[in-house]
């Protein structure tokens, strides 16, 4: 435990925050991708 903390910047709370941020960003990206795919399909069916 002491070794990890002596690294200075290691902080479980910060890591949890960053993980949540990453997960949220990934979720948003996935939604955007699916929306793009739907738009593409619509264009294809019209053409």
C-alpha cells in the first residue's frame, strides 16, 4: 500500500472519476455511431 501511495499521483478517487468519465464518453460515442449508421442506412434505402 505504501509503495503505491509514494508514487504521489496514485489516488483511487481520481482513478474512479477518470473511469466514469471514460465510460460516459464511450457511451456517448457509441450512441453517435449508431445514429450515424441509421442515417447512412436511410440514405442508402432512398437512393
